């Protein structure tokens, strides 16, 4: 089932369209507040102030209503890209406007309570295969729209003939969605500011006119405060055996959250999976929220350990960054396809959580960003990157490429989004090396055997 199968709007009167839209807005709010686990037609009926017969008139069943909410949201995304201020996204000036309008839109809607496409995808995509395919169909429509724009730019001579419109389109969508996850996690606009700038600068690398290839600096974003990881609960004086049991529960919960989602996993599911009693769960964790925060901490530590593997050499040269991309796919590619990123899938599902949970996630991203920043700063210090480079900017682009790429790879069941986004940012980093020339567009991406 795809978004095209959602109930048709044909044949409704203007009043009927208004009623249907009111139901969809109410349904989106109900989904946002409680996810699928608490979603019911009765809640939607009450929130929209309609009767059960009206719901039945506009939507076949619960699933049809949910799919219609998703379809309505991707229609909004496409309308944003079709607005007159963006023309046809056929020129670099229009892409500059796209970056600016994305940030303005984020500042207008805020970081909670809005059913953006990435928030819905994070919350709902793991509910069942039909829902995942519905989101995949929406992403496909978005990519097709941008692919057409890049085809027009190439045909008009704005882009070099070697530019691949489809890969550019996947890169834009994946990086945009990764930036959205980061921005909503931090509740700040700077991830979107930096990533949309990276997107437009990357597209500029394919400009036929060499003067258009010069990177533009990001507009000033709002101050970025450092995130201190809060303690989810005081550490009890557990015995060594107790600590081992606690760690086993956390790991078991983490695996269930990855496979089923947080909302799709109960404490009883964890108890049965790990083989512990309810009293043991209660002994080690105050409640499910406490367990979730411990899982976040464990997954953040896992991500840091992955990036500190000796073969990655501190991520401080282009070879090690390319090796990072190779290892991501070689060691976790199958998991990306099945479930997404072990950390990013948590973030995507928990974007409507309270500040403490979001601060846990943001602190994890801070550690991740710091690893890339340190490596890039070392490169700059040795003169391997030009003086105009900003390690923070490139670090955010790398993490966003991974997070958006893994999100879309899971939803679409294809490696294409991940490889397009990660390859693009690696090319973008390489464009800041002294040996790089802005007078020529990037060559074919240097793809490793692991990503082919």
C-alpha cells in the first residue's frame, strides 16, 4: 500500500474538503502526542469534533486515515518546494533561497508539536511494512521532484553533463532529513543552517561556470549551547553481578527498541526477552523512561567506540574518512536496511520527548560531532585542508549524512540514499583540500567495494 492508495478526495464539496482536512489535522496531532500505540479513531473523532459516520465517510478505516495523514504531509513538503519564491529550483540563486526558506520555516514552526515528515517517519515507519512503504513512496515523490529540477539545470547548462540528477536528489533529501533530526534533537536551528549550506555548496561543485563553484558561508545561526549529559537516575551501589544484570537488561531493551521501536516495546517485552523478573526490572530502573535513557547512553557509547576503532586512525585524513564510510556499511549495512541506525532510530522516534531525554540524545550527538571535529581540525592544522574550512561545519554535515542516509535506507530498503549522502559529504570535505581545484567538478565518487 502506498500514499496513492489513501482515500481519494475526489467528489467532495468545499465544505467536505474542509471537514476532511480538519480530521487529518486532528489525526496528526493525536499521532504526534501518543504515537500509534494510543492512536484510535475515537480520539480523532473527539479531537476533530466529528461523528463516527463522518469519519467513515472520509476514510475507509484506521490505516487509511493514518496513510492519509502521511500523504497530506508529503504533499506539504512538495508544495514547499513548488512555492513561487523558489521558482523551479532551476538556478543556484533559487537553491540559495531554498536554504534560507528552510531555516525560516523551522524558526516559525519550532521544534515540537509539528508533524514534519521526518518526525512522522521516525515515529511510525517501524509500525509495519505497509507504513514503511507509504513513507518510501513519499520520499520517492520528493526525490523525483528534485531530480527533475537537476535535469533542467543540467539541460540549461547550469550543471556539468557529468552531474547525476538522481544522486543529487537523494543527497538533498537525505541530508535535509538528517539535519531535521539533529535540529529537533538540539531544539536549535544551527544543524539545519549548516547542513543546508553544505547541500547548496555541494550542488555548486557541479556548476558549469567555475566562478559558481566557490563555497558560500552559512548565514549566522542562533548560538549553540553545549549540552551537558544529565543523569537519568542516581547510580545505586549495585554488586558486580547486579551491574552485569543491569547491562544485560539495557542491551536487551536496546535490541527490542531497534527492531520494534520504543513505543512498540513494553517493559514486559523486555522482561521476557532478557529472562528477568518484573521485580528485577523495577530494582534497576525507576520506569520505562529511565530504561530508555539508559539505552540512549549505551547506544551513544557504542557509536563513540565504533568511531574510535584503530583502523579509523582518528578520522584525521581523507583515507580514514573514506574508511569510516566503508566500515559503516560493512559492519552495519544490513542493520541499516532492516532497522536503521542504532542511535538515529532512537532519536527519530523520541523527538517529541521531554527535555531530559532530548538532552541525552543531544549529548550523544555532541560526542559524535566532537570525534569528527577533532579529526578535521587535525587535518586543518597540518595544512591538509584550506584556511577557509570550518571543522564544525563539515562535522555536522558528516553526521547529518549518516543519520539521514540510514533513515532513508531503512525506509526505502535501498543502500542508495546512504551511499549518495555519505559519498557527497566526503566529496565536499575533499573539495577543501589544497590539491582540490574549484575549476573542475567532482569526478565519479570514490566508492569502496563495501558500498558498491
